C-alpha cells in the first residue's frame, strides 16, 4: 500500500474536507477493479458499466456527509456496501421497466440476451447482509471485504490485526448466518 493512503485516512479522520476526494482518487483503480468484479459476478449482460457504478458510488458516499474511515479495510468495505446497494437498486429499476414502468415504444435488438440478474435474489442477499451488519458488524465487514472487495483471508487478517484462522472462522459463521437467513426467507 502506498504511504500516502494512511496519511489520507488520517486527514479524513481529522475532518479535512478534501481528503475524502483525494482518498477516493488514490484508491480509484482498486475501486474500479472491485466494481468490474461485482458486475461480472452478476452474470449476463448488464446495462451498468463499472465506471458508472463507481461514479454513482462516489456520489452516494459524498452525499452521506464525510463518514469516518480509520483504515483502508473499513473504507473498502463501505464502498462495497454502497456498490452492492446501487446494483440492487439498478436491478430493481430494470425489473420495474420490464413490467411496464417508463413505457415507451422502441425497436428491439434481437441479438442481445436478456439480463439474467435476479433482483429478488440480490435484494434478499442485501437485506440479509444488512441484518447481519446490525447484529454482528464485524462479521458483515468480513463478508464485504472478502466477497465484495476480493481481499484474501491473509489480507483481511492483516487489516484487522488478527490471525488468518480467526478471519476464516468468522467468514464461516457469517456464511452460515446468511445461508440460514436466506433459506428461511425463501420458505415463507
């Protein structure tokens, strides 16, 4: 990690107004990679580009009013949560459009595939992860860092100053919680 990044986190923590923008700029390529990976994970063609997702995430983060991030892991986890919510909202909006929302007559391109994103599934995952965040914030953060940010167990352990095995146990606990929660919701 570049030496400037920790200094920027310190400046953000002290309330430096321009530090958030500088931090976002310094982490731009890593955030862009995370956005591409998150969109690719959804499968099928998506009408939202990684750059658009990243810029919308920046606007959403800036609108929240300079939340405090003591380290890179928490910042990346927060960015992942914002991107996840934006993807869910985008999928939900596309589903509404398919069902007649914003109706207008257009020509169809018969060479494109149907968007395979299941907004209900995304919504259930997002809600379950938000609930986990309310009950066990540290477990939800591990899910964000591992699944959405793509960090390894070793990297997460270093960020949190714990053993890699502790992170793995927490990951398994979080996965079980989410699995049970989503299965319970589906059976209702």
